[in-house]
């Protein structure tokens, strides 16, 4: 969990809509889950 927090993984979980506005490939989004 700590590594995800440092990489901003927590922000992705809290604001999933933000990921939609960014050019993030599906395989990258899978890693943040």
C-alpha cells in the first residue's frame, strides 16, 4: 500500500474520473488496482 501511496495510487482510487482524463493505458491502470 505504501508504494501505491507514493506513486499516487491512492489518488487514483479516490478520483477514478481523473484517470479517465489522462492518457493512461489500461495496463497501467491495472497496476494501480
